């Protein structure tokens, strides 16, 4: 008599290595049916953006190939998650569903309802960790409350037991006696056809677990020793570029932590420590999202509900297209559109210009990033945008307004980044590359630039934008806590 199979439900854990749910299912010895459900129907769910859907298609294709090498395959279904899982469990006579825990606002409701419904059908439900180094409930401040400031959160993380070693990839995965029907990936239309805007992403990225391992090893071999300094220079390859692999779970934070720690000797020590700190910034974002589930839609600091944002659709469109007239900003927005990714330093600069110079809401900026980033992650995206806007936990002080010219000169002094992504400015000398409107007319003419025609004039004067931003922030400053001491937000 054949055993009842187990459904292995993949979500943001699209890997075979260090996958606790998979490892336990293999250890239990039952036939395993791996499944991914494309869910655009569950209430409260954030539908994946265009860039993420492109990545997902390639990641699922790769995951299916990896499973087939081990005697298994990936079953694809679409629709409302709970209903799809219940139908599949009934079809296959599965007696349990194994899955990795999620943290998005709707997930707790979904997982709770799913467990209850499955139990009523005599189907077990086993949930595993693995997407974070520490679960959100495991970390509390001295008063027993969730953390709202990064530094004490980081210290608490460092005081925890080190993450356990990553789990190995199973050599084989037991298959069921017969496979249920699977939908066809191509019919999901996750990848663009006409127009095909994904060419730059295909040239830049290799989605999937093998691509994740290769990117991690390249970072360790080439960049980790100088990461602490180079991570702020967008014109070079000083960052890890691991964020999309972490976002889709093709790489676990445990794998990153242990690999980087193993490389942390001699000249690599400082860089490794800097990267580990960034892993904990990711953890902090998830901590905030878990404890304040309204984070993606509502300001963490209630005073910002009254902030006088402007409905500047023309300004938003210019920002999205990389036509603001500020070269470092335009370079970042064009890098984002082409490659599905933007250097972290430039993310802060572009977000500051939108929310402060243009007074366009952080929600509008976050929505654009959500649609165009291959590493779109609800926790990181929401927390980071609120941080720049001044409305978030441990946020940048409201009076900090990034000067895009000075930021460009400091972090792209030779103009390499701007010249790559804003080629119409390539012939400008270094001293004018970040402020072309200040260049003498003969210099502009020699470089083939006509301001307002071949390249836009600044969408807003920096001094005027800064003044306007400070006036707007002062309207709510009386109800704000002092910078660096955020007040407790409502849970929402």
C-alpha cells in the first residue's frame, strides 16, 4: 500500500539547500509533491510587480530543473492559495502540507486559516522557519516591546546564539506514485513579450539557486574585503548584489552568514562585518513589518498622517523616467528601469529627492520600486522608504535633505556611474557632470548638450526644494519626537 504524500509548498524559499521544510519532508520518508501557487486573488496580498514576475518565472523554471535532477518536479497551480492547496491535497490524498513561514501582513491570517481548514480535513500542517536568522517574536527590548531603533536591535541580535549551520541539499527526493496535473509556466504570462523590456535584466542576472551560489562566491572572492567602503560607490561592483536571491529565497540568510563569516579573516574582516550588519538591517525590516503590519501603507509615526504631500503627477513621471535634471538621480532611475536593481546609496538619494524636494509621498515611490525592482521585498521596501521620508522607525531626521550634487561628487567623483546610465552627459568634464546647469555655455556646447532639450534642467532648484521641504516638515514637527527617539506607533 502506497504512502500518502506530503505537499511541499514553495513561496519565498525557492531553493533546495538549507530548506528546513524540504529537509524534514525527506527525513520523514514520505513521497513529496513540490508545489508553487501563483496567487493574485487572496485579499490583502501584494501582487508581484513586473520585474519580480520576470524573476519568478526564471526562478521557477530553474527550480523545476533542480528538482528533476533529484527525481522530482514542480507542480504549478494558480488561484487563491488556501483553495488551491485544499484541492491539490484532495486530488493527491496528501496527509500533510509542509512550508516555510511567511511574514507579510496577510500571511499570518492565511497560515492560521489554512492550518484550521486542513485540520478539519485530517490534513496536517507543518510550518518551518528559515527565512530569517531570528524569528520576530524572539527579540524584545528591555520593556518587553518590539524594537523600534536599529542599534539596540542589532546588539540584541549579536547577543543571540549564532545561526545554526545551513542544511545540505538532499541527494534525492522521493516521488509520488503518480503526479497531479500542473499548469504551464508560459501560460502564466509572467515574462514580457511586446514590448520586451526585460533585456537588461537578462544581461544582468541569473535567477535561480545556482546563480545565487555563484553570486555569493563571487562576492566573497572579489568584493567582501572592501565592502565597508566600496558599498557606497555606485560606479564599481562593490556591493554584494545578493538582494534578489534573498528576496526569492534562492539563498538563505544562514548561508550568507556562515559563508561570509568563514571568509572574515585578515583584510576581509571589516568588510565581512559590514555585510553581516546589512543582513541584520534586513532582519530589522522584517521585525518592523511583523509587529506593525500596516507599515506598507501607513506612516510608522502617526504625525505623518497629516503631512502635506503634493499630488505632483508630472513630477512623479519625470522621476520614474530618470528625467529630473539631477544626474545622479536620473542615473539611478535608469539603472532601475534597465536592470531591475539600483545601488543602495542611490536608492536613498532618489527617494530623498522624491519625498523631500518634490514632496511626493513615499507610498508613490515605494509602489514604483515594488513594480520595477527584481529584489522587491515588502519589508525592506516599506521600511526603507519610510526611513528616508522621515516617517519610519529609526528614521533619518526630517531636516536631512540629501543634496544630489554633493552626493554625486562624493560617491561618484569621476562620474563613471552617471556616464554609464546618462550617456547624453558623457562628454562633460568631471567638475560639471553632477551639475550640468552650472557649466559654462561653451562647455555644454562642446559636450553636445542643450539644457531643456537633450537633457532637462533641474525639476526643482535644490535650495528651493530644501526650503519647501523644511516648511512642510515643520508643520508636523511639533507632534514629532526628537530625531533619533521615535515614539511608539499604533499597530494599525
